[in-house]
């Protein structure tokens, strides 16, 4: 290899590494914290082990912090932005917005599996063509529960609900009521319930479709679903698994 070829190759490696860093910092800016496996998927890298080394190199540069949480009997490592990393997650000509750095003490191990499941869903849906993925933690939707995420897919605005466990019938009545009375006012076309396996899906679907009375959260108006076209009423709900 000539010196000129080496310089070109070195420049290409530096450019690739800079782009990987940029994509990772922006991903963590949106997701707060994430695992090496999910970052690898975001970067389109099949092997995970090099991503562990890459993320730890960003820790050494002061851009990221690494934390471990006990999840399902094992230790799970996640990485998130430091204040320094937040600053470098913005391009030099990009307008700044308020971003909270990752503070490990403020993320509980109990919340982490759901957070990571939503991230995995995002990557899968974006692979199917979803755009405009967004979280509404700080935005109050009128008269309904805030979904786990919203995105546009095939010309529709979809609310995503990652349902890892089955909730009570009363809770589903509240959630379903909010969606059925107010989803259109909030620009939502469909609600997708994503479950980890078929047994959970069957029970979530049965609980939702068994709702026999809906109550408008804003007005208190109650309607028996038997008096309505149930098939059309519940057509906006879709159920699927991540298996």
C-alpha cells in the first residue's frame, strides 16, 4: 500500500467512525439510553461485540456514561449521553433544544424492559417504512392516554402501545374509551398493540374487544358498545406480536 492509499483509507475510516458517532449520539438524544444490541441495529452492524468497544470508546471520550441494571436475573448494560455528549449530539449549524442527559439513578430497572421494547419496535417499524417516530411524554393529548409512540406508516398516523403484560379490565375500558371518543381529534388513525408473544396477545385482544361500555373522559357521556356497530368501532385497533 502506498502512502497515498494509506491516507485515503485512513480518511475513510475516520469518516465512517465520525458518522457512527453522530448517529449514536442522535439516537441516544432521542432515546435517553440504549443497549449495544439496539445501537448495532441502528447502525446496521451485524456483530455486537465491536459495538460494545465502540460505545466504551465514547465513554472514554466523555460523551457517554455506562450503567448496569438487573433485568430478568441478569445484568443489562445501557449507555446514555453525558452533558458533553448532549452538546456533541447537535451538528454545528443545528438549532439547540433542551435535552436531559442520562442520569442512571433516575431510570429504574423496572422501567427499562419496556423502554427497550419500545426502541426495538421503533427500529422494526422504521425498517417497514415508518417515519416521524415521536414520543409524547410532555404533550397532553386531549381526552386520552398518551401512547408509547406515534408515527406515520403507509399514509396513516399510528399510535403504538407496547403491551408486555395484561392490564385490568377497568384500565382497558379507560384507555379504549379515550381512543374511541378522541383519537380523530388527536389525528390518530389506528392503534397498534404490540405484545411479546401470542398468549399475551390473545388476552390483550380479548380484554379490549370485551369492553362493553365506553365513557367520554371529557364529558362523562357513556355509550353501550352493543348499541353501536362494534366491528366498525373496534376496527382501528390492531394486534400483533414481536415474535
